[in-house]
């Protein structure tokens, strides 16, 4: 996936950050770091790179908080990334027939559904 995304000039980590910013508009760097499994410092460095490339905008929030939002270029990169991701996933799951895909989906739903604690 990372190699395919690099063809459009972004890394998997950068695309993940764009996805998080889309899901959490105007979130703080700290909240986005948590959402992307990074340290605050790592996300700050990543956000600075995205800002320099014009993919995100930062604005002053309450106190010292910096809020993040996608720019039009960031939204375009995100859309291109989704097209690539869908293509990679289609290729990955191509060997499975419809019945196997349905069984996999069912198994994944069991794993991700909140089960009552025993």
C-alpha cells in the first residue's frame, strides 16, 4: 500500500494522517497523534510536513491548541489515496470467491463486535 501511495507523492503515514483529520476536523495535534498511534512530537513533525505541502491548514484554537483541517489539495490527495487503497485491496482479495469473501467478512464482524464480558 505504501509503495502504491508513493506513486501519488504521499506515504501511508501521511495518508493515515489525512484520513484522521477528515474524520476529526479541527482536532488538536494531541488528539490526532492518538488517533494515528504516534507520539505528539512525531505527529507534530508530520503535520508540519503536510502543512508545508499545502495539504492541511492549522488554526489557533483555545489556549495553545492548534486545530487541523484539510485543504482542497489535502482532500484531493485523500481521494486519490482512497482510489489506490481500493485497488490494492481489490487485488489482495481477488483470489477469494464471493463465498470466501462472505465468510471472511462474517469472521471479521465477529472479531470486531463488542462481545459481553464473561
